[in-house]
C-alpha cells in the first residue's frame, strides 16, 4: 500500500508507553512485550526498513507531553503505517473505473438472475429503475451485508458473519499533543486502543463489542465514550471528558463465525472465500489492511469460474503492484504542484504550518492539480468548505464531478472527514455546502435547504444516541 498509494498511506511511528502499577513494573510483561515487538518487526516494520526501539521516559514525553510522567516506567516506538481509509477505498474503485470497470453508486441488488440453478447476473435498482445485469460470474463482497446477499442466491440466510462494533472519538489535538500515534493498553479487557494524530485533531479508538442492532446505523453510545476516554485518561495528566469530544463515528467489522471464543475481540480477522452451488463467489471477514489479498483471492476464484465456463485458463490477479489513481507522478513524502500561480494565493489552512498545496497533495496525489485548477477558474473555491477545517470548497465540487458524491453525507462524511473531525462546525456549514453542490446535482434551492436540514437532524440524532446507556 505504501508503494501503490503513497499519497494516501504513510509510515507512522507508534509510541507504546510502559506503565507502572502501584509503582512497580511487571518485568515478565516487559519481556513478553519485547518479544512481541521483535515478532512485529519481522512481519511488518522491517519490510519498510524500520524496527522498534526502546526509548527513555524523556523521549516519550517529547512525543506526548500530556502523559502522566509519574505513571511511566519506559516506552517503546514501533513503526506501521497510516491510511486515509475513505479516500483509499474510493481510489480503489476509481482505479478500477479507469481500467474499464463500470462503477455505479447507490445501486441495490434485489435478486439474482438464474439459468436453472446457475446465477447468470443480478437485478439492480438505481433511482427506482430496475436493471438486469448479465454476468458469467458474480462476486459478493458486501461486508456485513454478505449473508443478506447470499440469501438471495441460496434461499436461506446463513450465519457466517458475526458483526463487531468499533467506535472512534475525535478530540482537539492540543488536548493530547501527540506528534506520533500511541498504543494505550486497557488492562480491564486485555485490549489496546490507538491514539492517532490527524492534523489539528487526534482520534482515539477503537472499541470491539458484540453487535446485534441494525446493520445500516451502528451508533456510538455513552458506554463507548466512557471506555475510550477511560483508556486515554489512564495515561494522561489532565483527564478529558465528553465535552472535549468534537466528533465520533462507528462501524461494523464482518468477523467470521465458527470460532469458539466468546469475545469478538478474540475472533480472527482472517477472511474466507467460498463459491455457492449457483456460482456466486462470496468473500467475507478480513480487514482494511488485508484488502488487496482478499480481493486477489476473490478475483482468482472468479477467474477459475470464468475459466470453467469458457474452457480457457485465466492468470492470477496482477494487482500486487498496481498503482492507484493519484499515485502517478507522486513522489512521497511530498508532491510538487508547480510554482504557485501568483494570481491564485495558496489556499489558507487553519493550521499556519500546513500549506494548502501540501494538503491537496496528501489527499489527491497527482490529481491535486485538477482540484487546484478549479480554484484557478473560481478563486472563491479556494475558501474553506467548513470554517476551521482544512478542506476547500473546490474539494466538494471535485467530489461531485469526479468522485461520484451524491449527497451531503458523501461530501462531508466520506470524501472529506469534516463531520468526523468537527461535527458542530460541519452542521453549521451544511446549508452553504448544499447550495454549493446543489447545481451540479440538479437540486433546486428548496431541495438544497431540505437536504441541509436533514443532514443537521442526523447530527442531532447522533448526539442524542451518545447520551444513551
């Protein structure tokens, strides 16, 4: 991923504070941790030319000045990577599109087309229109909804997936002050949470709990917030509370059933690929960091199905070294967009240490020049999309015109992280953003106002859910 999408994936150091308990550090635990870190180097860090190191308490405090010094017995630093997950998955879809794939947003599969017992396509609903899509092979890669799709083919809903909920919270960066990520142990349930800097903010997560609610709308609750703040407050000098939170988000992991362990936190993150009697290839389980291997395994299974149907062999997936959209011409860690146009000032960022050009390069790679071209055509698009956040109005227009954004949530929650970082400011800006993207989406002024009102209502509901026990 560092090679295929260098504009979206970056090496990130992680600080692991070793805590004293009652003034004493468990030496056996320290030895186990050291052994685990060497194992991690072999499977991860050394592949990117980095290995873990033990650092002093002073060094740990340099990386995270808000740590409670008296609780520290030492610290380690290891190396992994950080990805902008929403933009990464979007880049994967767009990479498929530029290589000839037809990509359709907001399309629902309502049934399969069959010739006898063999699946030969799917019925898809788009904007209330039903479309029959013929295919020699169908792949079901729908995450926590995979069992629902399998039921359309197999006649009964299997129980192959056990959803687990994960929640993150967002805090102002200056409340935490970490210049690298931190891994915080949670003694109560033998887990750890991550504390990751993201511009002017830091996010903390994730939880890992059993979930049996609606798949479409997992919510962050008061209990989730207590858990995450409790983990962070165990290592910092000044406790943080719910009033410090500027954003939250929740999602579901499609964990595989079949394990005997009771806790979802103990279930394997491995994936599985199966082919139904009707020929539908289903891939389930896994996680974002193994996405390409999951996809390759699913595509290889589909290729075998196609080979059986056509009588010719099809080669294995070649995507291990396939660059994603935006990586062309991008030289990490930065991208030269050319000399700034004297008639187009560098877009202003809330953080004076961050260039607007660098911000665009880190989100769009070589396509940053296309976003900047919108600003050159209309300097007003160089203004902030949401006051206090780094996104430009040009990014919303680019999202609608080039990235298949169809709703305010698409723009503010997914193409940007505005809502995840500062939902109050995002709610305030919703009407202006709706007016900005409305003409491209064919919205009347009345429709734009209604979309903004519905978006603000969804944020209000989210905040109410966080008060629930």
